[in-house]
C-alpha cells in the first residue's frame, strides 16, 4: 500500500492577527506602566511613585545630575505668618534624583535637567508629594477666613500657583493666611 501524503493544516489568518494585537496591547501596557505617565493628583499614590523613582509630570529620576539646563529658584512658604521650612532632599532618593530637587532646607530649588523645557511650581510640588493649588497649600485649605497667595519677585501672582513658571534666580513666596507678610 502506498503511503498517503500527509498535509499540514494551515492556521487561520485571524489567529495571527489576534496574536499580533495581543503583543501590541501588552507592549503598550508595559510602556505606560514603566514610563509612569500619570495625571497630577497629589495623593498617596504620588508619594508611592516618588519613593519608587517613577516618572512624575514627565520628570525622570536619574542616577546623576545633568547640567544641560541648570537654574535655581528660591521658594519661601508662610502659613498664617510663620515661615515654614522647605525640607532638604526633596526629589532625592537613595538611588536617583529628580531634575527638580532641594539639597538643603534653605528653600533653594535646583533644576538640573538633561533637557531644556518649561518647569512649573506644580511640578516641584508633585515631586515633593504635597498639595498646591489656589485652594490648598500643604495641609491648609482655603475657607471663609483664609486664602492662598503667591508672589513672584515681590509681585502678587494672579492665578493658580501650580502654573508659576520656574525661572533662574526667581524668588517665589507662597502664603496661607492672614496674616500675609511682606514677601
């Protein structure tokens, strides 16, 4: 008896297409999971992201400082007339440091970035993991007797303080009060 020729069954095209779609979905999920593209929310998740060195507002945590774009901004915060300390090592972790960070508790913000772009005070507060808006400053919320004010180089800033652009040698004062000391 002659042997019958065995024919190989072909796999339907839709199995290939489904596999390709699955690979793309997994790749996109992994990319966004590791890239850390997140909305600004100032929640506990922000603190967890900071602790892990994830990307915050498009700002990476690098293993060394980059001086391609290097500026300094002085930040002073007053709560009901009392100056608050801006802590040392905001944005500095054991294994990396964010492009926006502090080295000491003088309120000097260092922007040391491998790219030149516009950074805002909101970016810094997100890295710090503290709330900032026209309605909140740190743990204080605006009410009938209190408000938040922002000053840039001594001039009252009208608008959301998160949007204040960080510029070299600028002096920014944030206040929750009254009273509101002379910036």
